[in-house]
């Protein structure tokens, strides 16, 4: 077997997210190659597992540590071209699984840093900050913003992702003025660095859906009679436009993660299911409201991730109250209160833009 040729092919499979081909070649090489020439293959697989929320990543890193030398291939995240924040956050449905994964991220950061230095440091810090944000530990998430900036200060992609996380944290901390500063910083950054344009466009979709503010586009448009209408009055528009569909970037990671977890749930699916729950509640469809609510709440309770509900502010409250009044014995009062506080911040945020 031509080791160099097959390692290059394995790397290309990983870069193009052809994970079934990657696994097939990996198994063949593992059976035929000696550990001292195969260690970097484990390092490649560890990076795929990292974004599949797979704790067996520790096994692959332990195997990689048996080798020596420096990696001949670049960090995979730079080849996957992640096009906006939290695209690759997945939630195992098992209770506590995401918290378990979060608890090992500092160790994973230390291990990846051995091979990739500050480049992997920034990636792991970003991932930790995002997960903490969605779990509602906003102060801790904010601390990762500065750590990420310090890890790779000259990297435009890392810089805009840090700004985006800071923006979301500022809204959650009820600091609308700072959130505005962050948004304008994100816009300026995307104009200064062409490689950040797609990241900004993708993020703006989420900002639109949660704040009803469309970034650097007008918040209102005038009809032929001179009446003003919100650009994004209905969050279901996001579903109509296809925000609900998994993209070619996401789908391979979802399929890969299914090998380790019986059930896997993406952040995108979480948002879409919650938008559906709010919509069906608004038209008094009890069956659909309860079906979508339970899909969301099952994952939220298991993972500790509730921020997508809170981010929708006042629009979340009728659905939460409906489920509470329907006799469901769930601790929803805290979510109602947090959504109401978030809405207060959103109100100030929107007023500042008028």
C-alpha cells in the first residue's frame, strides 16, 4: 500500500466531507499500516468526531499521541469553510451528553494545541463559548470571546465569530447598546474581509429571526400607499425560505454522529421546531403545538440548551403559557421570565435602530 498516496486521499475525503469513503479507507489502512505511519489518520478522524459531538474522539487522540513528528495536513476546519456560527453544534438526545462533551473540551483543546497551536486553540474556544451561550451561562461564554481573540488575533474568521458570539451575549445580558456596537462591527468586518461575507450573511438570518432586525438592510419597507411594514414580520418566513433544510455542510456530520448516538439533533432543527411550535400555537392548533413543543423540550431538558427559546422573547411566551396552562408539569415559569426580560432588551435594541 502506498502510504503517502492513501494518506493524501484520506485527507481529501475528510476535507470534502465524504465520511463514508473516509471510514472505508481508514479501516483498510488501519489493517495494513504500522502505527508509526498511521497516527495522523487518527488525528484526522478525531477532528471529524469533534464536530460530531462524539466522546470517542479521546480514543483517536490517544492513538495519535503514539506517533511522532508534525502533521503534514492542515487543520480540517480551515478546509471545511464553516460559513457561519453554530452551524455544526449537534445535540445528543441522551440526558447530560452535551454537558459531558463540554466538560472534556478543555482537555481536547490542550491535546489539539499540541499539533496545531493557536489555530486549534481559537476553534476550541469558540466551540466552548457557543455551547455555554446556548446553555445560558452567558458570563462564562463572554469570557471565551476575549480568549478566542487572544488566541488568534490576526485571523479574520476567528475575529468575526468572536464578534458574533459577543453580540448574542450582549443581548442576553440585556445590553442593547453594546449589541448594536457589535453588529456594526460585524458589518464593517464583513466588508473589510471577503472571506467573512458568507459568515455574516448566514448569521444575519439568525439575527433577523430572533431580533427582527435585518442587519445592514432596512428594517421597514414602504408599500405603494406609503405604509411601513416590518421586513421580517413573520418568523415562519425563515422556514418558507428554506432555513429549515440541512445544508451540504451539515448533513454529513449529522449522518456521522448517528453512528455514535441513537438520536442526534442539530441547532438548526431546534430553532425550526420551536418556530413551528410558536406558529401552531398562534393559530390554536393544539395537536401540532404540543407535538413540536415536546420535540423541543425533550432535547432542551436533556442538553440544558434553552437559549433558542429565550431568544424569541415575547413571541415565545404565549406558547410557554399555553403549555403551562394545559396541565403539563414542567418548570416553565423561569423560561417565561427570562423570555420577558430578553424582550425588554430587544425592544430597546429595535428602538435604537429607528
